[in-house]
């Protein structure tokens, strides 16, 4: 499969949306990958998890971790395919934390799985969390890399597909989306910081 095949899957499942979106970084975009919409289909969840599992299958891994909420379904399936324990982190009061009795022990080998990379903020937060617990990050895998500038997250980084993104600062929104109400994906609410 190639990038065009993946785009067709995203469009067919309405996981690739067009309009005016505010990303978790605060930046704006005219397209958004809502991977939850594609991952609700077992055949695509299995497909993407299989690609990621195959890429990291030769590593020594103790646990798979994903940031809530976007990466949980994918991370769980990757963990199942690798037969590894799977946990997730949550942002509490603006800080990524382990809850629900999850833990990372010093020296544990951790694989990070996320759905989409835009700026790398969530993955960096998870990496910092793992480092605070003295875990060992062995790799990072994602479905879609839509970053506009290279983001170095780990030497063992793998993205299934790289898609060119148009991401804009809130003070530099192009005319073709300026008058479209901005949606904050995942919340289905109009963002308040539109221009």
C-alpha cells in the first residue's frame, strides 16, 4: 500500500475531514485526521496495528503505552498483537500522568503508540512521563505523520504514512477557511479563539 491508498481509506471512512479545525497544539488546519473514525472498523484497526506490530515485533518490549484518548484503541490492539501489557496515560490538570493503577517500573522497555503526529506535543509528554518513571523508550509508532516541520521524537520512530499538512497560526489563517467556524476535533464544539 502507498500514501494514496491510505488517503482513500481515510476518506472512505470519513476519517479525513475538511473544513476549519483547531488542533490540540492551538494551531489551525483545513484538514483533520480523526483516526477514531477509521479505527472503528475492525479490518482497518487490524491492518494498521499489524503494520505497527510487524515493524516493532523484533524488539524486546515490556509494555505498550498510548496517550488518551486518541491512541488507546490502536495501542491496545498493537499490544494484543505483540502479546504485551498495554497501558495509557491521561492529561490531568495539564500534565500527562499514569492513573488507574498503571505503572512503569525503572528499566521497563516501553513502546509508544499514537494515532496522529502534528506537532509531537502529546508524544513528547508521554516520553517525559516514561523518563520520569525511569522507563526505557524502545520505539514510537504512529499511523499518520502530518507534521509540517521535522519532529525528532526517537531514533526508532515509524509512521505508516506521511501526509502533507497545512497548519496555520491563529493570526495567519488563510482566506479559504477564515469564514468557516473553527471546530475543535473530538469535542464537536466551535472553538472560541477563531479570528
